[in-house]
């Protein structure tokens, strides 16, 4: 008897083996298993594809939101810069005039408190 790997023997009765030397029942079971696994793989690939599409949409929405936040930060930075410029102008004004106003206010408060205490 000469057996070749994967081929049927000359001594095997005709009709007992299917394609490629495999018994009919075993070959059929392998094919059914392959079909089941193929279908399972197809469903998993479909699920991964839909998930990746949803992730893509979410990324686009997040990028749009980040662009809006960036523009709001830019406008806030401009507003803050203008305010700091005004404060700088205000602080570089006449220091002696500001000091005089503070001294006059302090004297006024002192006399009001003195007058309230004296009337008691």
C-alpha cells in the first residue's frame, strides 16, 4: 500500500472518502465549523467597524468643541490684556495726588470718629 499525505489510497473503497481524501462526515464537520467561525469573525469585524465609525464621529465633535474653547480663551486673553493695560495706565498716574487724597480721607475719618466719641 502506498499512502500519500492528503491523498486517498488505491486500496480504499470508492465512495467512502470525500474531497481530498477526507471522510465525508469529517470534511462536512470541518466545513461547518469553518463557516460558523467565519460568520462569527464577520460579525466581530462589523461590530469593530461600527465602533470605529462612532469613535471617528466623537473625535470630530470633540475637535469642534476644543476649537470653540480655544477661540473663547483667545477673546478672554484679549480682554484681560486690555484690562491690564488700563490698570498700568492708572498706576502710572500721579502718585502724589493719590497720596494726598488718601491723607485727606484718613483725616476726615479721624475727625468723624473723634466727633462721635466727643458727643457721647
